[in-house]
């Protein structure tokens, strides 16, 4: 029988058992969000997410997901509408003070890999469909993962975390924290959801749920067929390339104009598309080409500003609501 020991340090990439996390960090042994309270104040938070599995995505496309160095995490409460209270409210305390959030990724039975510090980029309310097809409101949290950190001495997290936090706060822009549908209305920590009827929202979420269950390349092929269906010609999916490349090339023909070249980047993402992705697409465009980003997620305010920058080639942004409307209006068969 393997001897149980309580670690006094945490190392990125190392695996720990649930009991080791519980006893070493003195947090609860259940739940994805585990706050540590010290002297009646929030000391740090342990946040546990699960490794993504294809079969799990098919069963539940809303599972948490790590894309690059971004973790998209759904708040606590499995049934009914979620709100910003309890442990969900604890997460947003990091906006105002340097509360360390320690990320762990469950990779197997009682195997939790430490992935580093988590920094809250943005949180917002969105919709999901439950197992019965009922619409519910949930809170999504997007975290940037900082894995390049030294060995952490347990009990001394703030000493290491504070410099990272201060630098992060200097570099993050306010417009990076706000997403498309939150503009311009925002009331403190409460936000106003899109004013759409429930049936439309359910239809949009059904489409999103279906799109999230296919792999990224199949999504590119599907979007190329939609692009051709809407009137573009010579539509072709490019060979698999880096994230900053072009996914689909197409031309738009009009009798009063030369054929217009369009280059698309399609992102089957859970986390929001930011300014960097828009700027990278613009830098990848061919001569006299227009750019479009199609995404299953949201666009940040900084992405929208970048797409419409004065003196720059405009980039058109197509999110889930726009995608749903295009498919509906053109009677495209999925």
C-alpha cells in the first residue's frame, strides 16, 4: 500500500491526490471551487477542473475547457440558474485584491495535476441547455493560466503570487475584460442578458451545442459549405496550419465589381476571441483581401475595437447569434 504523505510544496506538472490537496491546503474535499478562509478573510482558492475527453464532450459540450493558456470554467450549481453568490462570488474577489487561485486538472482517478496560478480575465452570464433541453443561465469564468512559476511553499502563496498579480493588472486593459453583448449596459457585477425571446435563445444554444461536439477541422469544413451556400465562389479549406493562419479562402463575385478575395478564420472556441486574434488575422491577410472571424464564442470589447480600427483593414466578426441568423435566413442544412 502506497504510503500517504502531506506535501509542503506544490510543483507545476506534479500530480496530487484529493487527500493531499485537502490536508496540505486545508480546504474542503469536495467541489470544484474550494476557498481557504484564514482569520475570517479569503486566503486563497483551489479550483479543480477536469481533462477534456471526446466522449464527455458529446455527452456534455459545456464541460470546462483549456484552450492554449485560457481556461473557461462554468460556475458552481449543476441544476437551475446560477448566480453570483457563495463560492462563485469568491472567484471575483480576485478582481479587487491579490487572491491566489491555484488550478488543478483532474486527469484520472484521484490524480490532480497542478497547472499553476489562475488569473481571472473576465466573467459573464451566458446560457446553457440542461439534459432535458431546458434553458438555464450560468456564469462563465475565463482564466489565464500562469504555469511558469517556481516551486511553491505551502502557506506562502501570497509572497509569490503578488508580483505576478501586480504585473497582470498593469498589462490587462479594461476592454479586454468585457465581451460583446455586455456593451454598453453593465451594472456593477450584475449584467443584462441579450433581450431575445426564450425560443430564439434555445435555438441558438442548440446550434452551439451541436457545433461544439464536432472537431475543429470538421467545423472548418462545415463553415466553408455555409460560406459557399451564402454566395461565395471558389471556396476552399486551407491545409491545417498554425492558429494565426487562414482557415478558408473564398471569392465574392459581383457584376459591378472585381472578384473580392475573402479570408476566414473559424474558431470552435469556448473562450472569447480577443484583440490579439483579430490583429493576427489582419497580419495574415493576402494582398487586397478582406478578413472574417467566425466563432462559437464571444468577442471582447478590445477585439471589436481592433476590428474597426481607423486606417486599418476592417475585420468582420461573426459570433453565435450572427451565425444562427445567417443559417436561418439562408435555410442552410446542417
